[in-house]
C-alpha cells in the first residue's frame, strides 16, 4: 500500500499541496526514429509521433510495360485455348441443332471469351501504340502477340463456319408433313329398296335414323380433321418462327465476329508496322555496335602503335642526350689538357 508523504505530515491548510500529477517520460530520439522508420515501412498503421495523422499509404510503383504486355498475351493465349475447345464442342454438337441447352451454354461461354480476348487485345494494342512502351517491350513480345491474334482469328473462322452450317441446316429444315387428306366416309351399303321395307313405316324410320347417324359421324370426322389441321398449322408456324429467329441470331453473331476480325486485322497492321520499325531500329543498333567495335579495335591498334613510337622516341632521345654528354665531356677534357 502506497502512502504519499503529504498525507502523513501535518501541513497547514494554506501550505497544502495537491498530489503530484503524472508526467509522461520524455521521448528519446531513438524512439522517434524507430517510430518514423516503422511508419515509413508500414504506412497507415501507426500515427506519426506528435499526434499527427497517419502517413498515407504509398501507392506501389506501376509494373513495367513488358510485364503488363506479357501478362495480357498470356491471358489472351489462355482464352484462345478455351475458345478452340468450345469451337470444337460447337462443331461436334451443333450439327444436331442449336436449340439445346448445352449448345446455348457453349455459345454463351464463347461470347464471353470472345469479349475478353477483344478487350485484352485492345488494351495491349493501345499500350504498344505508346513509343516508350513499345521500345521497352521489344519486337519479340509483339511477334508473340501477333501469333496469338492469328490463332484467335482462326478460331473465329471455325465459329463462323459452325454458325453458317447451323443456319443452312435451319433454312433447309423441311416443314412437317401436312395433314393427310380426309378419309372418305364409311360406306354402309346401298339403301334397301325392297317393296316390303318401303311400305313398312318402321323400316323407313330406321333408314332415316341411319342417315342421321352417318351425317353425325361425317361431321365429327370433319371436326377432328379441322382440329388436327389447326394443331399442325400452329406447330408449323412455331417451327418456322423458331428457325427464323435462329437464323437471325446466327447472322447477328456472324456479323459481330466479322467486325471483331476486322478490328483484329487493324491491330495486325499496326503490329506489323511496329515490328518492322523495331526490327529496323534493332538492325541499325546492331550495325552501329559493330561499327563501334571496329572503330574501337582500330583505336586500340593506333594507341598501341603510338605507345610503341613514344617509347622508341624516348629511348632515342635518351641515347642522343647520352652521346651528346659524352662528346661534351671529351671536348672538355681535351680543352683542359
């Protein structure tokens, strides 16, 4: 149990003091530096010393263009492989008719994959249109992009062929056979013409009833024929409407695929120009490097010759100086003697 000193000693009221307030220990410089270093390494987790707002999260640097283009080409290649498999399924199962649920699922997956490939191709072509990104990517990646787009065009041709075959089959599909001609009414034999029956009232009444029954049977048969005719006409109209809708849908799909092929062809033209330009630049760089290497080798030879000449001249100068010194020494000795 802690007891403060001011509670034990008797201090006058005028001199009474309040308990000492808690004081935060001073923050050392090492703690501040460590906190700042932690805030820089993990932005947004801890507030900076001094009660300021937390440091904003630093955005990561953008990936290099070559990595982005390589990722897009990989995704396009994956989607094209899926399209190739779906086109094979469509060609194998589409000959039986395009109205099944499996065929509809396959066509929906084909539409989504085509849309993804077209979107990725646009983004990649837009990035390659930038000269700086195109120079960073290089011609090899652009050539791979061309190969993937060429494969995509081939798969689209397979899909168009399957759609055209299904459209032709729907157009050639013969309508169901029309209702058969009505069968003749059943024959109940010739009317009885014996004089005894003609004179008999009961026989006349029976003949009248028989004729009424025959007429009723004929009316019922005619009604059945009309009902069957109406049903067959309704079925025929439904099938014709379905075939027309199927043909229109396939024609729309073919037009859309042709538009995508035209757009891919434009991308092909741009890529061809880019690859040709980059190949020319690479050839120029290679020739310049070769010329620089040749010039460097020539310069090295000249430097070695200059060094050899300089060394020879230096030795010759030393020899001449030595000979001149000896001659002067001899002259001096002769004159002194």
